[in-house]
């Protein structure tokens, strides 16, 4: 989450930015663009992301064995 990433997302019409941590260097961009930021914590986001990616892979390539290891 950086100033440039927030501004780029806003320029593309993004209304919600999901981040693992709110980073202070992006504060001005968030305020100026009116971007909504959801902070979900790194571990939760990574776990959700891996499981979501696994689901997409299973749908796209049904013959593929996809395993998400618990770590």
C-alpha cells in the first residue's frame, strides 16, 4: 500500500482497496482520493488469497490436483 498504488487504483475507478496493513505513506492519497481501505491483516489475507486461487485453479483445470498446505 503506497501513495502511488492508491492513486493508480483511484484513477482506474477502484472504490475499495484491500490491504494487509495500513501504511502511513499512503495516508495523504487515501484522504485526497476518498478511497475506502479495508485492512484485513497479512495472515488472513494470504490464507484467503491462497484458498481463492486454489478454487479458481480447480475450476479452470479440473484435472489438476491443488493442495493448500496449512503452515
